[in-house]
């Protein structure tokens, strides 16, 4: 049987190169372009007929990416692909998981339905699950969630002496506890106390107890960075050492990176789910393992 085809959508070349080092797959050639009127065109230059096909597409800033991706995946199915899988290291539209106001679209379920119709399986990295507890609640296809915690723990152990893992809020607790356990290091989760629209206080750990530790702030998504900036400032006022900020997904909207640097972060590092200058933690071996599990036995063995 011919090896699987892996097509990387535009902007995913760096992670694709890393995956090719771990998988025995063939690079699929794909052409994506935009017509003068703004509509998208997708053309598969590698024949998918009878082949297991994988599309790599991280979906940050997703609106311009979704239409070309669906066009390409549906074309692979129409041309006779044996199966179509989607590897979306960052999975979009996960936050709007309920109707907060009358008439609102529940976009998490709508986009999940759109993508699921075109694929046989899904691999993603630490999706932002809140009220949706399992990705299978909205994606009916077989799915694998790759967890970044092992790679983050390894990076921290290699780069930070005597780390104290800190979660900036309750939502980060799941990430911080997992990473700290793997690194065999202590952790604390801070609490926000809101006294008014513009008056928010953040609890700080027992400073004297952790004076000889280096704070490591861990969160799944760094977007505006405001929670991390607020936490950095409170920790510094409490007399703790400069903190390292670690994020899984590097969204960094607006001036988020500049704000974190200005708040005296000792280091800022993210995983390579979204291309960004802060990428320093490679998840390709974990993503490759998840891909391999969805392909028929012996069709995509580990590359030598």
C-alpha cells in the first residue's frame, strides 16, 4: 500500500517538516489561492485516490483558513481518498460553547459540525475545554487530544532551577497541576478577588515559603496576556523572583508580547502549535504518535 499523504495548509510548513522526520508519510502537494473577488480555490496536485490522507492546519485566526481547508478536505474525499484526517494543533471556536445572550450562535458546535462532515478523525493539542468536558461532545469522529504537559515539564526542568509552578486563575489549575506533578515541583493556583469593575486583586503565595524558588506561570492560551501581566506585577510587588511565562498556544493578540516583556517576565516560551517567535517547546513527536494511532497499522511507521 502506498504511504499516507500529508498535506500542509499554508503557514504550517515548519511543523510539517518536523512531522516528516517522525512519520513515514509522503508530502502531498497542494495549491491554495484566492481569486480577485476574495473567494478561495484549492487544488490537490498529488492524487489521493485510495490513499490515507492527512491535512495539517493549525486554526488560529481561523476565518480565512476554514474555507480553503474544507475545500481541500472535501476534494480529497471526492477524489477517492481512503480516509481523511485533520491535524489541527490549535483548534478554533472552542470558547463560544454556549448561548450567553439570546440569539447568539454557539460557534463551537457549528464549526465542529462543519469540520466533522469532511473528516474521519481528528488530532488536536489541548483544546480550550470549559463547559464542554470532552471533545467528543461536539466532534463525533474519533479524536485524540495531545497534551503538552510532558513537553512543558521537560523544558522547565532543563531551563529553570527550583521552579514553583503558578496558575494565574482557577481555569489554569488543570494545566499547572499536571505539569507540576510531572516535574516533581510545587505549585500554587492564584485567586482573583473582584471588588469592582476596575478593582481586581490577585492572591499571592506565601512569599517567605517560596523565596528560593523561581516562579513559572503556566496557561493554555496566551491571547491578550492581561491575566499574566497582572499576575507578574503582583508577584514582583510581593518580592518574588522574575517569572517565566509558559503557554501552550501562542495567540498573542495586539500588544500582548510587549506587555509581558514590560511586566518583567524573565522568559516567555510557548509550544509550536502556532508559529510565533516565542516557540521553544516542540510537540512534533507527540503529534506524530497521535497521527500514527489513527492510520492503519504499518501504513505510517516511525521514520528512521
